[in-house]
C-alpha cells in the first residue's frame, strides 16, 4: 500500500507534524519494532475560517461534531500563525515558513505565488514514499513552477485561482488540464479526494 497525503482545502487544519523530540522518540520506538507503518495523513485547510467558528473552541451557538471528532482523534495545529487572507496562510502551511519569507504577501497581482525555490510539505512527503494529492482551492499560482503538480502533488483537482464564485459544474483543473466539474463543487471535490484515498489503499 502506498502511503497517502491529501491536501483538501475544505474544513480546518489537521496534520501530523513531529517536533525534533517527537521524531527522536519515534525513531527509538521504530528501532524497537520490526516495521512501523507510516500513518496516512489527511489535511483540511479552511479558507479564512475564524478560530471561534467551531464548537471545539468553545462556540456554543453552533455544533461541528465531525470537525470536533477530527480534532479529538487527530493532530491539531494550535500555534500555527495564519495570515489575514488565504494565500499567505496556505503558503506558510505548505512551506513551514512565515508567509512573507516565501514571497507570498497578498491574494492578487502575483502576490499569491510563493518563490519558485520554496520546498513544500508535499515534496517532503513524496520523497518519503507517500502518494500526494490536493483537492480544492490552491491559490498559490496557476502555472508552473507554482502549479500544485510542480510542488509535489501527484494528483490535483480543483481551482488554482482565488476569488471563486462558481459552485455548480464549473471548469476545474485536473493535473493541468481543464475539465468540467461534476455537480455541486463541494461534493465533487470530496468525491475526488475520497476516490484518491481509496485508490491508494488498494495499491
């Protein structure tokens, strides 16, 4: 089975990021066992979602049980610095660096692209043997060398620009080729992400 990392720009940030101390403990534990499988990692990155927009952070005016279960059973970034707008936040997450250092300072006029020499989390995971996929909004450049396929994602399905207002069967980017979406975009993106994960499990 090929390991999976999927970047779905849908809900909230959840990932598996190990500190140096945790990596040391993990390496010691791995040495004690014959083989420890790599974890499958699914990341949900919400676009401009407020900290208080989910019930696990104390909001009593709404219920987000599915998001809460991901937080409870997964890994949560509670010290990740987000920008005031989407592209800088995404660039910081993808590179692990403060967004201004990546060259991403805004959301339009080319300010959404990060420097071409930036190395992404997808490239790191791909080098470690993971299958990598991204589904949904990219908004860190529409063409090479900033396209998701050039930044470590073997599979990409979504829209690479920002300011999106088309929700039913829009034209979407599938690995650099424009294709017509299939129905409501949230369902379409979810279906494609789930199909990718299931395909990797079968491999």
